[in-house]
C-alpha cells in the first residue's frame, strides 16, 4: 500500500512540533499539487488477498451442514474414525495442495 500526500496530519505535526520546512521552488510546486489531493494506491497483491479473504468468508451451506453433522456425531459419541482413514485423508490433502 502506498499513501501519498501529507494532509492534515502533517500540518498538525508541524504546528505541534514546531517543524519548519524549507521548500525549493520545484518542490514547492510539487508540494502544492500533492496537498490538493491525497491518494492511496493498493497493490495488485493486496487486492488479490482481499478477494481471497472475501471468498473464505462466504458461507457454504453444504459445508456448514457437514460440519454440523460431524459435531453432532462427536458430541453424541458416535463419531468413529480409524487411524488409516485419517492418514489417508491427510496424505490426500497434502498431495492435492502441492499440485494446485
């Protein structure tokens, strides 16, 4: 993320801290143009992360139903899984993650 311009925070800091700046003519013109409009540029990577986060927060009714069934089975003591089944699922998950 890149934030340009100084805006009010810079002005307030100058007043409180007594900071004085010496502007050169070229810098004064650039500073005047910057001070009129602040802008924020968000990188493509940040946009992709925001999209991924939004997708993970979407509700999936089928998954929610499956999780609820599993929760009920665990709470009721009827959920049984063998070590082999768990290991197979774990290996399958690792292998599919490495391919995608």
